[in-house]
């Protein structure tokens, strides 16, 4: 399934239908990674389900160890891609071991596993990146080691500060902060949304505005996947979905689709809704920060895929065919 889109109104059933039907007598099983942040996000979803369906059985959280969590000595690109964080959970979903799967949307592959769809997107947290170890990008000492596993962050940093030395940082939030404290790098970057959800926004020494560090597509969004034939999950998730967030997420994912974006591709993307308008800011660059191309376009909020594809295709033409051939 190319985009894994759900219907344009954001869910498979009208909210009124979901309210009448509620959930069945069996608790929904929530599949999730086992990291502290992933479990926090799964508990958020469980709490929202309890609020939406008072008296229904409490959802069960099922932690699933993923290959991406097990492999921490290589970049995602070298280890096999973003799917390393989702393939075991997708398999559990398709094998009916869980009913829904809670993901950080930025970790989801551009093309979802066949038979799965995005059932809901929760209201977006702050999508910006946090810098830890310096008060700004300009204030990072010359030649400092920057710990990150993100091609997107690396490219945007090196475009501004080619003197910096980027070193591989993998692991969950706590692991990367420990590595920083142990001196494995001088500074690092983390998603502000994750720090906020873990209750540690004070860790950030600076919050980077999107004009200097464009976030990853889907950053700050919790997406909930389901099997495309699970009507009970569809009814339950209908009440959790935030339509504006879903619209932005579909816009950003359509851009990735047009760019054929993978974890080898330094891509940033952020869609915003203002009134009746929808805008998308997109970026692509070589991993060393060279050839950076950035585009911003506006479009019809009722057709987010069209806007996402337009930005993606323009970026693809600007960066040129050699870029994608070199990253294969």
C-alpha cells in the first residue's frame, strides 16, 4: 500500500456511528515498541480510549521488541531502514496478536505493510528539534562532535556548519543522553515532542526553529495503525483522530512518496493548516549538506496528497536524478 491513507474524513465511520457502536466486550490490544517513550505513548492512547468509551474494558498494552531496538551499532540505513522499528509490530497486527499499533509517525515507512492502514493521528505535539549541549547551532564549538543517527539532522547541520564532526548516536532518548554525558559526543539533537511526552523538556538547551532545522515528516505525531478489515478498531479509533493532524501527516507522507524517501535520504517536511489553507515546507539535501533544496507551497486542505506530491516532485526535479541513483 503506497500511502496507507485512510478515508479523507479521517476515519472509516462517522463519529456518531462510533459513539453508538462503542467497542465490543474484548479489550483492544495495543502493540508498541518497548522503549520508555513508546510505552508512554501507548499509555496515552489507552487513556484516550478509556475516556472515549467509559465502562469498556481497558485496552491491553503489548510491548514488542523490534529489530531497530536490538541493533544500535549501525545507522538505520546500513541496518535495513525505518521498517526495523515497525516490521515486527506490523506482523503482530496482521497475525491478529494485537488490534492496533501505536507509532511515532516519523518512524513509519513511507509505504505501509499491505493490509494495514493509519486508523488515527493524535493531535500533534511540538514538531521542532531540541539541541542539547549548546545554546544554538552557531554556539557549537568549532570541530565539535555531534551525535546523531539522522541523515536529515546531519545534512542540515553540515549545510550550516561544515566544520562539525558527526558521529553515530543510536538508542532511545535515555541512551543517547547517557552517551552524551559519557563524552561520546559534545552535542546531540532530539525531538522536542519526545522530551515533552517524557516530562523532561528542561533537557533542551535550545529549541531549533523550523527555518534552521526542518523536522522529519510526521515528527511530533502519534499515528495508530490497524488492519484494514478491523471494523471494531476503526470505530474505536474514529473518536481519537485529530483531522487537522491527519491532514498534515498525509501531506507530508505524500511528499515522501513522491521523493521515494527512505532513511538514506535526508528529507525534512512540515505541513501547517491556517484557516482554510494548507502549506507544506519540504527539504532534501545530500548527506554532507551540499545541494540543499527547499520548497514551500500552498494548496487545498481537502486534497493533502496533491500538495504533498507537488512539493515532492519539485524537490525531486531540483536535486536531480544523480541524487537518488547515488543513494540506492
